[in-house]
C-alpha cells in the first residue's frame, strides 16, 4: 500500500472519530497513535506527518469546507450524509483547497477509492459527483470534469 493512501486511511479514521465523539483535536490524534502503537503496527514518520496534516487542516477548516460541500450536494444536507462519506469529502476538499502539491485527479481518485472501500455501495459515485461539481465551481469551466467513474 502506498504511504499516502495509508495516511489518508488513518486520517479518515481520526476524522470519523472526531465527528462521532466530538473530542479535542489534539486529544483525538494522540489517542489514535497510542492505540495504534499498542497494536504494534509500525508506521513511518512520513505517514504520521501526512495523516496529521490532513486531520488538523481538515478539522480546523471544516466550517469553510462544510459550506462548500453543502453548496455542491443537491438534495443532501451534511446531516443526511453518512459520517464516512462526510469525512472523506471533508478531507478531499481540504486537499483540493490547501494542498497544491497534490494533483486534483489524485485527490479525487483517492477519495472515491476510500468511499468504495469504507462507505456504502453508492459512496464512490456520490463522492465523485460532489467533488467534480465543487472542482468545476472553484476552477470554472476550464475543461472537462477532472474524473469520471
């Protein structure tokens, strides 16, 4: 498994936990790593660093991110979305907005794959639709959609 994919999976778990338990950000990250280390899993500093960046950036910017998601999800309020899909969308929107070193197509592919693995059978297409609409809104009609599944 690629390092960034593993980091995104970890970030998804922490973001999901933050959404469910509503604990302090630093505490949620620390608790995750304590439990992870107790499971004797070896994770590189690169993975820890990237996953922490995703979690902190996503969580600290979630009001702006949630507003963008809501504005691009016809007939779906954030409250109606599954927590898994919402966490994946939040992380992907964070990447699109604040990680210029990550190509948008990579962000979308990763988000869709996470949705297919951890979400429902429709999560991949749901995430794809919202992220494509958001990308087009942010970048105008400078070409086609960035990804079709």
